[in-house]
């Protein structure tokens, strides 16, 4: 009886590398001329080295080269012929454009996106749902002192902020932007290009009533947490269904007042009070969608594990997980 031995005896990392289409890679190399002026460390060797860095959890080039040195007798399984030196990797990271790796990621993402699992997301609305969040990547203070965010205790640390948008049906980053760590989150919203009927889930760090007004006119729905100091006036309290989720305490239409260009404007929203019995905490959600049931809106956040004991912490851990493993290959467009 014949057996499929395609992956037989191959290390897991080698199996992952086999999914990278060499024809796609060659097209990108030819497009950007990324192998020009490089004698040994071509784009493929550079990509494999940095992917090994991500999957091995190495935090420095010294750790990366040491880890590759331990695999010296198994380099053929890694798809490379030699171990690059730290200085060679450092020069390549500096000179080879990150757009090359961004294009590789996007090409592979489009090729394999139909294989990404979506069985975990059974609600129809989640197929149009996008998740937005950010995380700080700490760096040496002397390198990015100006870009760091000052802390309340007076200490400061240099860093950059990674803003990410993930399509919930695919659980893969579809947009990544790097900014200085002190930049406010809501500036990222202006860069989103969303189709009509989309849903955007984010925490209250992204509150931008002016942007929300534009989305409402464009038919884009947002779901977020309401700030404690938000000024609003209740205009209509919606009736909860008899078979309602008892965690939903209140559902009402409100008008939020905000200032823009020195003028007071109003934005009509829906305010939902939700009691998180697991953490014994009251959460207040805000959305411009008037059609979905209140339990469904709260369920979207609960289903994505964004109802925590500390704000949206599990959501942040989810994004940090992706950053740790996919920071190098994902599309990175620095804007510092």
C-alpha cells in the first residue's frame, strides 16, 4: 500500500519552509532586485534566517547565529548552505528593504487565505469583522528615546508601537503599521480602508468621534468601549427581548457631544451596558449599529476573548502572540 511521504522525516520548520512558493519568491526578487550586490546572503537565506529567529524566540543576532550553529549538520533541512555571520545579517537588515518581506507575506497570504480556518467563527457578522489593536515593542532608551512613551512613575523607555488590523474570519494580520511609541492609537484609524458593511472592533484607546462620524456616513460599523467621561444624553431606551441574555442590563440610543474645530457636534450611538459575571465587572459598549441585538454585539467581543478582568488584555496577548511569531514576515511600513 502506497503512503504519502511528502513530509516524512522532515523537521517541522522544513515543512513550513516548503509552503513558500519559490516561483513567487523569484518574482519578488526580480521585481525589487533584492539580490543585487549580495554575494552570499541572498533573499532566501535572509528570509530563512529571520524566520528561524522568530520561531526560535531569539531576541538578538547573537542568539540567532548561535542557534543556527547548533543546526550546522542539518542546514540542508533549513534550505540554506551556510550560517551567516552577525555582521552580514546586520548589514542585510539595514540595506535590504522591508517591503520585500512585506510583499512575500502578502503574496503567500493571498495564496493560502482560503485554507485558513474559520470554523471557530460561526456568526455571520464575524465574516465582515475586523479587529484593531496595538502593542508597544520596547527598545533601548538610547536608540529610540524620543519615540518612547513617558510613564507615570517618571521612568521612560524607548520603543515603537505596532498597530495591527486582523480579519476575524482568517485570524491573520492584514495591515500593520509601525509608529513611534508615543503616538496616539486613534491616528491609525485614518489609514484603514474598509468595505461598506464592515464591523470594526477596538478598545477605547481608539476613540475618535470625528472618524466614527465618517464611518457612519460610509456604512461602516464600529464596536468599542465607551469612555467613563463621555458626555451623552439618552434619547430612547430600547426594549430587551424576553429571552434576553441576563448579562445585558441596558440598551439605549444616546447622543454624544464632542468638539471639532472649535464647534460642538453630536453623534448618535447605541449604548449597551453589559455585566461580566466571570470577572464581576460592568462594561459599557458603544456602537453605531442599530440592527443587531445587544447580546450579539456583546457576544462578538466575548467570542473573541476581549472581555477581560483588565480592559482588553486577552486581546492584547493575542496580538502580541502574532507579533512574536510574525513580526518579520508581516507587511511592515515604518512611519517614524
